[in-house]
C-alpha cells in the first residue's frame, strides 16, 4: 500500500545549524494498517508525516502510494489521496465558513471544482447524516460558522472532513495533544470508530505511550531520524509502557530514560 525507501531529509543544508531530520527511513505499510508512531522530540516523527504529505520534497529516497510513485508530487496533488488532521484544531477548518461550507469543500477533495451552488439540498442531508455520528449535535448547526465551535468540536469536524472522501492514507499528527483530557478521549474514540469502520490506512503520531499501545495494529518508534522499532501482532498487544521505556533505554546504549524524556 505504502512503500518508503531510504527517505532522507536535511534542513539548513550547508549551514552550521544543518540537521538531518530523516536519515534513511524505510517503511512498508499494508492496506488497512493503523500504525502509531512514538519517539522523543526531534526524532523525526512529524517530519516524516510532513514528507508523506508533500509539505517539502525529500533529499533522497522514494515514496510509493498504492502503486504510484508520488515522490515528486506537490502537496496539493497528494491532498487528493491523503487526509490529514493536525495538532492545532484551528488548522483543519476555515473559521469564517459555516460547517456545511467546510464539509462541501472537503467533499470536493481530489475533484475539479467548477462554478456551481456550493451547498445543495441533497448535500445537506448527507452532511447531517455524517455529523450525527459525532454525537455533538452539529447536524443541527450546519449554518454555524466554524470559528464559533469549541476546539474539540472543530477537531471532530476536521476528522470527519479528512475522511469524508475515503483517503488512501490518513495522517494524524498528535491530533488530541491540544485538547483537554475529556475532549481528547472523545476525539480518540471517534478516531477509532472512523478508522475501524472504514478500514483506513492510518499513521498516528502521539506522545502518549498508553495511546500508542492501545490503538492500532502496529507501533513504530523513531530515534535520530530512523525507525528503530516496529512492533505488531501479539507482541504489541502484550506491550506495557515499561517495556517501551526499557527498549528505548537499550537503543540509547543503556542510558536511563524516563517517561518525561521520551514523551516531552
């Protein structure tokens, strides 16, 4: 489904501040995989998602999505195949547009956009049905401007928008980190429901190891721009946070590591 080969990306090249953020990343993702991604700050997690989304071109390597080489595709072209939810709830929606207008734009992902009435009656019925699944009452607020919604409501709406047209790949970049615990749990439950019901191929970056262990069928760990751990199946089901901490410490040559060091 997704094949990443020898992905390399450096920033500030030729400068004293040059940093190699991705240093030969290889990853094979099967159709329907839900992979959680962990690692310390600067390990390359979000940079990897940005590279897949096309926010910049990689310096070396290859990205193949569903049999198509997208390595040199610009971000707007990849957006027709890739859905994404960011950490900041404000980034996924247009605050000045209504709920139905945001959904109408999301429904056009990957399609040419001509001049026509933006939201039609049949669209509204479809949007109401989809919004009702969220359990937030947004199906009765189609005309409400998105900027008036709470952070949790906007993030739930963004999740729906990112999957309204079934993406080949869904990228979740710490999408509950900016929410309070109760709201974050609600969005995680929604994530589990949408990904599971649609069997979406998903990569989710998280700093919460309990989330990383509980969700998905695979877990990978980044360290210094590389994937250093790839766990799935029964091994993942039986994982404990202490196991991950110990493995991370082993990878660091036996240096002590705490929850805070790994997750900060």
